[in-house]
């Protein structure tokens, strides 16, 4: 039998307890999936407080997990840069709560390797591995190329279908980097059938590669930060429906989504949907059968990702003083960042840069 997957991107739920069902508008799509996945990018705490000097702490009430489960998610990735926002005890609590609710947890580390999750649907064994391009000290699995390739090669011989989840990339940059493209293709060559990415908060292209499928970034699913600009606050997102035939062939359909003013996820329709799909087709066309040009990609990253880094540095200087100024100068004087700076100063500016450098707390 065919197996239906539904992949969803960054999901922070919300602080406090949600009113109503934020997933009502997409429940039918979740219900139709044999396996529904999302990147759960939050800590669990009813009274979150900043830890380690973080600017943005994302946390939600444990009761909001009930809504996630009721919506129909079967597996969530927690290897990301916000799971530990309220410390390791809160992270461990979330893991236990998810397991108690029969939701599989992806992105855990075990003896220096990614702990695999294997689900069976219609007699087909489906393996999952999860990594984040982030410096974890314990519990969660960092992205290390050699380890990931070894993990994939080992698990590929034990399952019928293998999915790799990657929390990676540059925020608000529409193209994956050349290094990302190279690694994603290497994972397919090593035995993965699908590579599913998240973290940039906007949608990136989808690539068919050697009978495998690479979705570099699904963008946001249920995610909203108050950053003073609609793109920065809400980003863009798609749900990715993938159908695996009984013969193992993959067919996919992206479903553009939006977050309403009341923090509910809805499938977009009409002109907005058409524009999203047209842009996704352009981004995908620049990938399939081609290699990302490094200079072109650096120009893209310099338009919004780089000024966001400058703005974050400016915030830390205002908040924490001279030590952060020295760190910023050390970071800025790295050769690659000087190239980004030159490209930013001489290149076309992104419309959303109007929201940068405001003195927000």
C-alpha cells in the first residue's frame, strides 16, 4: 500500500494556554496522513525566564502539547536551537510528556550518534534520523557530517524508507548554501530517501535527486515572533505532502500555509497560494540538476541574514556592554564576514531591512 506523509516546519505553539484549536484549519490534512511530522521548536515552561543571556526565549505550557497531539502529529523533531531555552530539566520534561502521549521524539543523541526512530505503516518500516546545526552539550543531536552519513548508511539497511530531519541553514535566506546542498545530496547517496529541512523561517526549494527528495526548508508552520515586520514575524511556510507508492516511488505536493492574526494555521487559497507555489517553483528550478553558486548565495545571505546578525550584535552590546562589543568586532573581522559586509553595503537591500536596528528589548 501507499504511505502518506505530511511534513510541517517550525512549530513553537504559544506562550500560556492556547484558546481554541490553532490547527483546526489543517486538521483534515493531518488526519489523512499515515505519518505527520513537525519541528517542535519550543521549551516547556509555564513561567519562562531567559537562560544563558538569550534574547528570544520560546516556551509554551505543557497543556498546549495536548492540542498538538489531538491535531494528529505522530513524530516531532526537538533537535533545534530553542528546545533548551528553559534549561535541560524542562527539556527532559517535554520528552517524557511527548512519550507519555505516544508521540515519537526525534533528534535525541545516544552514545554520540543520532538515536533512530522507526515507525511501521502498512508493513513498511520507516526510519527517521534527526540533527541540528547547533552546539549541544548533551541529550540532543548536533549535525556532524561524518556521523550523519555513517548513521544513514547503517540505518538504511534496516528499514524500507529513511527520512533525515535537519535543523539547519541561514534564517530568511531563500537558497540553501552550497555546503548544505552538497551534504543533502550526500545523505541521499548514503541511503536516505528524504531529507527534510527547517530553521530558516521561510520556504526554500525542493529538489528531486537520484530518486530521493530534498526539501531544504519548509519554513514556518505555527511560529510567530514579534519582530516588527510581517516577514520576520511570520515568515513563510508550506506543508509538504509526500506519497510513497508500494514500489517506493515518491510524489509530493506542497501546500502553502499562513498564520492568522489569531495564531491559527490555515491553508492559503487563491492569489496568495498561486504566488507562493510560483516562487517555490522558481527556487526549486534553481536547484534541481544544478549546483548553487557560492557568490550568488552569499549575495542572497547578505541581504537579510547578515544585517539580522548585526542587529543581534547591537542588541547584545546595548544589553551586556563592552565585552559584547569586543566579541562583535572579533566576529565581524573574520574574512567571510567582511565579504558579507561588503556585499550588504553594495548590494540591493531587502524590504524587511526597514525593521532592523530598532531598539527593541
